[in-house]
C-alpha cells in the first residue's frame, strides 16, 4: 500500500510541472521561472512527507496525503494562471502546511490529552470566533479577519478544529444522556436543557456570525458541523429537527431586521435583476460554467479573470470554465473520496472520542467543499468559505493540513494498537 501511495504522488507532481510549464513556455509567460526553487521544494518535500509517513506512521491511510496534494496542485496551477503574484506565496503556504501535517502526527500523543479539557476547547473556540467581532477588519464585506502588519489571519479557519475537538469529546462523554431523552417537547424527545445547552450555544454563535460578521459561509459550516456530529453521536432525528427549526426562525428574524441579509437573499433568488451590480460575481460565475461546457475551453484559454476574487471564493468557477464538466467532476469525486476515507478511519476506531473526531474531520472537508461549490453554482446563497486546499489562503491551507494530520494520527493510533 505504501508503494501505491508513493506512485499516487506522481500525478500531483505531474500536474504542477506540466501546468506551470505550459504557462511559462507557451500561453502565459509571466512567471519568469522565479517560482522554480519553490516548486522543486514543494515536490521534494511531498515525497519527503511520504517517506516520513512510511517510517513514522505506516498505519495511516495511504490515500489521504496524495488526495490532498492532488487538490493543492490543481489550486496552484490555477492561482499561477489567475494571480501569478500569489503563486510563490501559495507555494510557501503549502510547504508550511506539509510541515504542520508532519508535526501534528509526530506530537499526536500529546494532542490526545487535550480532548480531556473539553470546556477549555469550547471556550477557546468561542474566543477565536469573537476576536474578529471585537478587533477584526472588514475584507470583502465580511468581518472575519485579523490583520497583523503584512499578515492576515482568519480565526474561523482554526476555530473549526477546536469545535470538532470539543464536540467529539462532549458528545462522547454525554452520549448516553443525549440518547436517553427524559422529556417530551411537542413531537420531540429531548434530554434536560443543561445537556443540550452547549449545542444551543454553538447554534447561537453561528447565527451571530451570520448577522454581525456577515459571514454566511462560516455560519453554515459551524451549524452543519454541530448538526451532523450530534446526529452521528446520537442517531436522533429530534436534534436535526430542533436545529433546523432554530435556524429557520433565526434566519426569518434576521431577514426582517437586517438589510444585508435581504440583499444576500435577493441576489440568490434573482441575480439577473442586478447583473452588473451586486450580483456581478455570481452572474459571471454562471457564465464561466456555461462557457466551459463538458470539455472546457482549455487551460489558460478561458476568461475567468472577469470574476472578481476568482482565485479565492470562485476558483471552482475557473476550473469549470477551463476544464469543463469533466474537471469539476474529478474535483468533486476527489472530495467525496476524501470523505469516504475519513469515515473508514472513523469506523475503525475503538473509542467514541476518536471515532467522532475522525468523522468530524471528514465532515469539515466535505461540508466546506459543498457549501462553496453550491454557492458559486447558485444552489445556495453565495458564501465566503474557501475550497479546501485549492483556493488561495494561508489560514485555510494550514488549518486543512492540521485536520489532515489529526486524521492521520487517529489512523496511526487505532491501527498501530490493533
């Protein structure tokens, strides 16, 4: 299996070499080979990480790292195509991400002790979410950034790691109480309020992020994580019904009270009413998918640059235009496979905490990809989350590799002790 994993890394390396070669030599000669040392460092380190896994954690799933490198290679060549000035910074973030991945696996034994401090994890998560509301900077209409000189950090990218650690520990410890309801409310079977209060608080924080920070993407992500992990832990549909009722009621109140919520809904329902104004991004995104068709216009032969911020929120639209339906299908199947491998790791776990933590990591990757893909295709209101490992962003890249490291560490722990 390790030999197979080593061979799987040849595909991402080939994508990087061919993609950057095409841009430099034929179609888009603006990189001037300055990226070459960083590109070689990424390729060499990726094989070095695989060697590290063979010796330090041979029990880890052989598909995880090659899959993520496939996403990263697609993202890198698209960023080089769309925003050449950000190509080298993204290469650097990928290098940092791979090092963080190795560190998480190496120090995994120390990380497991953190799960015993579930309420401290919850408090830390809340503090990270509140920081942008208190001292954050508004970028792109969302107040979810902290700016430190030349560096920009998105705390919600790291708070999602804390929330799955908190939920996996809390739900595992209280699973019996949550699955043995003691009271009936309308058609719902629910435990005493004190046991579901943390879940209600998380749902409230998600709504607060939507209304105050105008960050619909993170709100949907955190809300979805809480619902899905609670359902996986309890198997009770009452929690799903309660959560959805809570969300619908809060959304209706927000729609009535806040103008930016009404604007977001209007853009989603009918973007053609203002195609050159507030709905410009989503309209251009739809045009990009239409131009790509099944086969795509060809790499570096489309016009995805017409979409503002195409290298972040709308990079999936650029892939759809230049690689067509086949390209976006390959990407979506890749995320589905990553989720499947995560669930396989979860099902192999012998403890509830590890099981829920592994499943939570898979849920984050799959749900985040679904939210942004649904947004740029107008299936859901447009959101501001990144496409994992593909969109430009240091916070997203590093946090993604931290989650991947947790998955690898869980597989190492469970299979290594088998």
